[in-house]
């Protein structure tokens, strides 16, 4: 049995249209130096296990994918596949993230490649939780 694929149509994969959205409330996160702080009370996109959000802009050099994992922990990745530099999406119920392109490179939460044409592991960032706040160190 192969790796479970995120349900995406051919055109979404061809054009690299990811399923994960940006935060609905931009004030729910901020950047200070090489750290991103997230207020979980202002980030409803991260409420449930298997959910995720794309963090972009506000002086961040590279986009970040933040996942509330199926394991209950929070994980953060440089949001670029090592194959074609397309964005990533979590695959609910699998503890994996997957490239949004046709190649569907799939990675574990530790960033290691499971399957696909990617050229190596993902960049994984440290995530610390204190109450309802996350700190991601880039």
C-alpha cells in the first residue's frame, strides 16, 4: 500500500494550488527577529488536530507551514518542497505533509522524505508552546 494522497484535482496539482489557507486574522501572529509568535486564541485555523495555516509576509524571508499535527503537537516547516519549490499541505489522518504539485512528494513531520521526486528532506523549525502561544524559531 502506498502513501495516502491529498484529494486534489489535476489542475490544482498542475498549477501548484495548495489547500492550506493563510490566517483569517493577520493580528494573530507577529515576527521578531528569527522568531514567529502565534496567539492560538486568534488563530482558529490551528484549533483541530490535522489543521494547518500558511504564514507569509511581515518580514519573513520564506513562507512557513504550521501544522497542528494528528499527534496533537505543533510542527513548522519551510513551506517549499525540495523538488519543485511548490507549497505543502498536511494530509489529515496520516501525520504527513505533501507537496501540492503533480509529484506529490510526501514527508514525515520530522521532514524526512517518504515518497516522491523531492531532492531531500524539508527544513523543519523548532516549535515551543507556552499556554496558548506558539514560538517558532526560524
